[in-house]
């Protein structure tokens, strides 16, 4: 059954789960109503019949000379009873033979056989009998005696042919009209679900067209402001991000190939020249020049691997990293640039500043920012550490030419190079600031560039470990 259900279409399943419960409710209500109405009407008829046989006094009041006595001087006969309350009545003897009855019951014969008469008299059973011309009747009975004390059975009958026929007609209408109503309901639901699923069909066709290589890269959006509309918008947003990621990947691949080609071409040219003229070649100088290109390739490959790891891994949760102590990290990074041509100083405003981040990744962020600042500084670079409410803040300030305001966002893109003095440097590939931006965003931080007058100030905000500790406590 489960397998059959799973193989049905969504339209069919929605129709079935809607129609079947309603069909069951309609059938239950219909048949219960018909049965209850029939039972109530028959109960009223039974009550009427029992009121007629409730006692001799009530009947004697209407027929004072006919109190179940046999006719005097005429053995085996009895006077005819009147139609009390307009309904037939009969009197049976102890053997179940008809003694007398009302005018409307005389021609019917004994309504009950001896056993039925006993059960009606002693146990209060109710019988519905077929009388032929008079139709079906509901019969009840009670015990009585004649003037000699002999036991009799008094029967009272109520015609119920119309009642039973009405109940049967209503039941037949239910058997015929119920399935028709359910079929109409099923058809209505089928059509309604089909209209409701049209946007889904349009989405499927749009997705298939995209999969088949269509130029159109967006799914159709329904006019109705419903869940399908929201789904289409979400899917289109996902497609936009995928398209952007695909374009970014293609651009990244092309830029990486271009960046790798330049140092490789330089190494190859120097080696080809050296091998072509070995007698006049300064091999020491050639080795140094080739080493510079190899170091450039090494830095480039490390940056590419760092970006690949950032793209491939999910950000760690707040409880899975750090904390990173920013003061010692800043001092360690500054020491690496002792041999640089400019001064690299450290200004720690708050020695207890800690960030919710991996120390290794913060080290890489600082290293890239300081290396970028050293390449462009005129004489001095200052690395600052301070705390702000909820944030641990790093700043790297140089006194170089700065970056125009319109380019300060663009430089965080991969392989971005500017055409001003800041790009005429020692072989940067345009990946350092991109790595900084990717790393900081993993920790829900932010990075920005601002004018230092003169020079440039790079500021990094990372979530404060002190805030996390306070929240945990």
C-alpha cells in the first residue's frame, strides 16, 4: 500500500486525502441521519400503539359494551370492536386464535402467530408484519382477560408502510446520490489542485530548460503572492548566486592561470637564455632571479590554497574556535617585518583584547594587512589593538599614497589591482585583501578601509571573546 501511495502523483494524493475523509463523513452523516429519523418515527408509532393497549379502562371508555367479552349465547363469536383511535386492534385467545377485532383488522386474520403473541404479551416485543393489502404494520401487545378470567392477548397495530418506504427511499437516494456527490467533489478537487499546481509545473519546465542549456537563467514567478511565489523567488535568488559563483569561479580560474603564467614564463625565459649562452652566463644572478619568481609562485600558490580552503569549509561555530589574543599576535606579526624598509610599530590599547576566531587565521589576516601596508608605506606602519563594545578591533595604518574612496570596496575582490602608485609594488597578485575579507566574514566580522591623512587605515572588527564569555556566564 505504501509503495502504491508513493507512486501516485501529488495531484492524485491531494485529491484522495481531501475527498476520502469527506466522503466518509458524508456517508456516515447521511446513513446515521436516515437511520435515526427512521428509528425516531418508528418509536413514535410504537408509543402510539402502546398507549392504545395501556389498559381496559381507556378502551372501555370509548366502547363500554365491548370490554373483551364474548357474545352472550353465541359460542365462539364476539362482537366487533370499534376502531379505537382510528387504528386496528385484535384480541387473541390463549392459543393465539383471533377472538375479535376492530373493523379494519377483521379481514387481516391474526396479526401474530401464537409464539409471537406470547412474546408481545409477556416480553413486550415489537413486530413489523406484512399484511398484504394494508401494507406493513407495527404490532404491540399486552395481556388481558375476558369476563370469565381466561387469558387474552390484546394487539394494537399501527400502519408503518409510509414510514418504512420513506426511510428506504432516503437510503436509496443516499446510495445513488452519495457516490455522485463524491464524484463531483473529486472532480472539483482534481481541477482545483491542477490549477494550484500550474506554477509548480511552470517551475519544473523552467528548471528543465535551464538544465538543457537555455539562455534564460531564471524561473517563472507566479503572480499570486503565495508559497509558490515565494519558492520561485527563493529559487531565482539561488540561481543568481549560483550564476555569480560560476562566473566568479571562471574569472578566478582565468586570473589564476594568468598570474601563474607570468612567473613561469619569466623562469623559462631566463633558463632558456642561460642554457643557450652558458659561457657568458652569471649563474649566481640567474639563480637569484629565478628564486624571486619561484618565491612569487610560492606566495601565489599559498594564497590560492588559502582561498580554496575558505571556499570549501564551513565557518566554525562560536564555541569551536579561539579565543585569539590580539595583542601577542600583533607583536608576533610585527617582528616578522623587522627587516622591512619601513618601521612597523604596535599600539595595544587593551592588552586583554580577545576575539572569537582562530589564532592562525587572525595571524594570516594581520600578516596580509601588514604586508600590504609595508609595500606602500613611506616610512611607518602602526598595528593597533583595541576593544569596543562587543568587538575586538585591529587597525593597520600606513603613511603611503592611500586608495581613492571609489576603489576601497573593489580592492577586496580577488585579483584586483589598481592603476595607481599602490600597485607598482613587489609582485602582489591581488589576493591578500580578498583573503582578509573572506576570513573576517567567516566570523561574522567586517573589514573597511579609510583615509588616514596621509595614508590608509585598514580596520577589522571581530566578535569579542569577552562578550561571549559574559553571555555564557
